[in-house]
C-alpha cells in the first residue's frame, strides 16, 4: 500500500501534525515580516479629517483645539498634516465631553463619550452566529467590534470559535501566543483550574477594544459538559448549568464594557447555546444562496428546539433584537437579489436594511490579517474601497442604532 505522496507509509496523525507544524511556522514568519520589530500589530494613525469625523466635529474646530494646545497634540507629518492615534481621538472625546458637562450640556457630552450608564443601560452582548461556514461571521464580528470601538464605546470581542480566525485578525497565532487556560474556556470550565475572566482578557492595538482569544482548548467545553450533565442527573454536585456559565463570566467584567461581540463557532453545540443564553441580541449572518437559506432553516429549527429545553431548565432568553444580516452580497447577481427579496418578505424588519456587499477590498485586507478599518484608502482603488466602506458603515451604524434603542436612547444620543 502506497503512503502519502508516494513517500512510504506515514501515519495519518503524524502527517497532519507535520503539516500543521510546517504551516504554523510559515505563518509565524509571515507575521514577523508584516509586523516588525516586535511582531505585534499596530493600528494606523488617522488624518485630521478622519479624526474629526469620528469625534463628530469639524476639521477646522479640531485644528483650533490643536493650535490652542487643548487635549492631546497630534503627530505632525509632511506639510504640517496632523495625524491622530485612536487613543488621541478617545482622549479628545473625553476632553470635549468634560467641557460640555461643565456648561451643563449633558446631551452634547453623551454624543462625545457614548459609554453606557450602568444604572440605566445594561451590558449589550451581541452574538454573531450561523452554523454554516463561509457566511461571513468572523468578518462581521471583527468589523462590528472595531466600528463600535472607533465610535467611542468600550468593546470586548470574544472569540468562541476553536479555529480562532477572529484572534488571528487581531494578531494572535493561537498555537504560539496562547497556552493553557488563555481562552474563555478558562473562565467557564467546571474544575478548580477555572480563572477569572479579567485575567484572560487581552488588550489589543485598538484603543477601547479588548479581546478574549480562542484556540482549540474551547473544544474541551463540548467534551466536559455532557459528563457534568450526566453527573448532575446521577446526583452529582455541579455548581450551575452550562448555559449560565458565559453569562456569569461576562457579568464579572460588565462594569468595564458597553458592548460584547461574540464570534460563535459554526456549529450548534454547548458553546453556542451558552453564548445565546448570555446574549441580549443576536445577528444571524446569511449568504444569499438557496442552499445557505435552506441550511439556515434547519439551523433555526434546531436552535428553537434546544433553546426551549434551556428555557424549561430555567434559562432566561430575552433578546433586545434578533436580526438577519445578508453577507457577501453581489447586487448585480439576479438570483441573489431574488433571495434577498424572499428573506425580506418572510422576516420583514428583522432583515437588516443594509447588506454587506462582497468586496475585493475586504478580501485583500484579509491577506495581511487586517480589516478594512485598519488599512488606508490609498491602498486600494478608491471606488472599490469607498463602496466597501459605505456598506460596512451602513451595516454597523444600523447595529449601533439598535444598541442605542435597546438602551432607550434616541438617534441623536439622549442626554440625561
């Protein structure tokens, strides 16, 4: 019997392990080349025009602040052009909010610093889910988390997928950068090795955006939970139900964040169910192909059945909003347009108005493990970049409006 590649007999596990090691080493080399000298990702600076738009003021007003020496001073480039880091932008937000509060204009202060009021506004936990791969789930999660951070919210991104694609986008190579107990599993495991979530959270190069990374150890929750459930049924002493564990872990850090974005794994297991039970809102990504829509039908049936069991066991399931997001949409594709129309006819306003269009700009940015928010407009054909950015902004602004509505804020940012 011939072996793999005609090179003699080689055990399958050894062949796969060797390929994994080879690929991991090459990925490490690529990262070292892309992000020297410390092999860590950094976020680009923003032009004064970009910074002014993010803050919600005019470029001229930002220039006046700079000349007057108010707030952080920008980096000055060729021709006197001013560039701001995201940390600078957030510091300016706080500076302007303090000025507005001093004048008694609480509405204006809220428009600059959008942090939630913990007395009146609950932590918003958004799960992005679908159990079919290729629906744009991770891309959606990453861009949504970054949009909210750029808008001034305190955001926690949670990578719940053992494949750890979200972690890779944030510059982590799981098999190299993480060791044991470095994922959410460390905070929801059933034994004495459980750690506080605050010890697992990692800062990212995006000011105001933290990460709970993922890797293969997340699979352990799928393996240990059935055993614990069996022990409970036999009279064992497990401390709480599996579906409450993520909710409990997030509650321990709730004071530090406004929004949590969870990138769920592409299967309906215990991790996904626990994430849904911790969620205040859910985004289901849908690729507008008939096979994907048929698959989504089965996903919804299975989810409803399993969540009903959770509810009967005492789980609380109340979503502020459930929305379907059309992803990888090609507007000139007739069949796709028909499917989008079909979805809107079935679900109405639960389908987000803005679809996420398929874009080479997003794909090209992903080649260097970056999102569209991280790369500059000059790196692409401007029309391609602008079209993709317009779609991204529309989708994420719609989600942001839903979050603020769940908090009882109006569109302009209610004061009080």
